[in-house]
């Protein structure tokens, strides 16, 4: 990561008024959580459509639950990394002028101290009843292999699968934040999953376009929209930025 770009990015942050952040699996990679796409379409040895789609759930709900039980246990056993910590520091500093939107379902932003986290794709720690719709926070409590609701309905992971709508309330909060920020940070996402990735264009298309900063190992589909980028592990680039700003 070259020192020049750290200075450029620091200058942008110094003048920021309202910040919106979009994170993806890459921000949790250094905590030991495998990213989504690195596994060439397979995900922890499963085809995505078998474990993260309504069709997969219809076909074999137990396979889907086994996959999500394992991911919840894994996510619950790792720690936030220094990149998560910096995003919590930024919320401390900017208060309600800071909005964190995540595609991640691992809860590590909350564990790092972020309060106002918009989870676009749900959470590994919640279940949702397929009969009455009740959403329950289960944390890391032991769950039946196939959990059931008090109403008798089968509970599913409260996760947004491919082909499913994002929770409308969260989506409108996220688009509002992207539409009212002057700095937009993209951290650890390949920016291929929609509609989450469209938040980047939303921030850019404002009357006064937001300045877009990318934190990734490599360039991505978002890079054409980016004003400045720090290319390296976000667990190192985010702390380097905070150090340059002397906000640490
Ligand atoms: C919807 C929950 C319709 C599961 C997830 C064709 C073209 C365009 C769109 C589509 C299409 N065909 C279908 C679609 C729509 C589809 C979609 O976008 N598909 C993509 C794959 C093409 N979207 C949907 O289906 C969405 N719903 O459209 O509904 C609709 C509309 C109205 C009414 C009814 C229906 C739902 C999408 C949500 C799917 N669920 N997750 C779970 O997590 O268990 S998405 C899944 O991908 C994960 O949530 C993940 O977070 C997300 C995005 O991936 P990334 O987070 O970016 O992770 P990835 O591995 O890709 O990248 C990691 C990045 O980190 C890399 O860039 C890497 O370089 C970087 N990195 C790695 N290490 C580090 C790092 N960076 C910094 N530091 C490091 N150390
Ligand atoms: Zn129920």
C-alpha cells in the first residue's frame, strides 16, 4: 500500500462530513472467516444454490441448516480484527453522521463496537419462522438441528438468499445513507452482488457526488467509480489511515 495514497485518502477523510461504508466478506477475512467468492463458486464445499437459495432450502432444508449451524459456530468463535476496530472508531468519532452498511452476516461489526449497523443480508444469529414470520435473536444458544417455532412452524436462518428480497426497512435506510454522504468507503467487497453494490453508484450519482474510497486486496467491479483506493489487507490499510490522520 503506497504511502502517497494513504495521504490522499487521509485528506479526503479529514474533510468528510457524512460517511457511508459498505463492507463485504473481505473485512472479516483476517478474522479467519473465508470470503464468499475466493472459493471458486463453491462455498465451504457446497454449491451456492444448494445452501443459499430458496430452491436449495425446499430441496434439502437439513443440508441448509447444517451449513448455517457450522457458519454460526465459526463466526461465533473468531474475533473482530483491526479493520473492524477502525470502523467502530469512525462511528465513535462521527456519531450519527456515520452509517455502516454490511453484506456480512457474521456480526463482527457489532462485536467490534459499531452500534448503527445495517445488515442487508440478514444475520447468522437470527432465525425466522416460515409459518408466522417471527424473527428471533438466538445468539450462540444451542439450536435443534431443525429448529421449530412455538407456533409449530419450521424456522429458517434469517438470511437473504439469492433470488430473495432484501429487508425493505434496511434497504431504504441504506439507500438514504448512500444518498446523503459526501464520503463513501467500500471495504472488502467484490461488488458483484446486487442490489448491495448499487449503493456505490447511488453515492456517486448524487448532485454533489460522494468521494468513493476502496479498501481491497485487488481492483474490483467498483474500481471504475473509485476516487482513491488503498490496496492491501483492510486489517492493515484501515489502521494505517487512522494513524496518518492521528485519530488513533
Ligand atoms: C435479489 C447471504 C431479486 C448468504 C448473500 C445477474 C446479474 C446481476 C445480478 C444478478 C444476476 N443474477 C441474479 C442476480 C441477483 C443476485 C446477484 O446479485 N447475483 C450475483 C452473484 C450476480 N442478487 C440477489 O439474488 C439478491 N436478491 O436480487 O432479489 C428480487 C427483487 C425483488 C423481489 C424479489 C426478488 C440477494 C443477494 C443476497 C444474497 N445473499 N449472502 C450468506 O451470506 O449466507 S450474498 C453473499 O455475497 C454474501 O453476503 C457476501 O457478503 C456477498 C457479497 O460478496 P462479498 O462480500 O463481496 O464477498 P466476495 O468473496 O465476493 O469478495 C470478497 C472481497 O474481499 C474480494 O474483493 C477480495 O479481494 C476482498 N478481500 C479478501 N480479503 C481481504 C479483502 N479485502 C480487504 N482485506 C482483506 N484481507
Ligand atoms: Zn411461528
